[in-house]
C-alpha cells in the first residue's frame, strides 16, 4: 500500500469553524487537544497553512492511511 492516496481516490474530512472559540471549546469537551502544529504528531503536511483563493485559511494533513484531513476557517472580507 502506498503512503499517499491520490486526491481523486480519497475521502477528505473537512473541519470548518464559523466561531473558532466556540469550536475549540466544543472539541475540547469531546476530549480533543490543541497541539502547536501537526509536527508533534509526525503527520505529513499535504498543503501547508495558507490563505486560499476560495476564501479560507486552511491546511491539509494526511492521516496514517494517507487520507486527507483539512482544517480551515473563513477569511474575513
């Protein structure tokens, strides 16, 4: 099995936050933890964090099976 799955053959889970503070509180209550950058997990960065033309600041990492996980927030106009 290859460590990366082509974008046309993968499921990408996107986590979008309208209100970052509320979302942080919600996910922390579920037991998630905020880490300063994904390098602490050793995750492979597919797309580094950046402001995108489609109106989001986001980044995408690969999970252990190569599936993409994208995290983003809307840019303020």
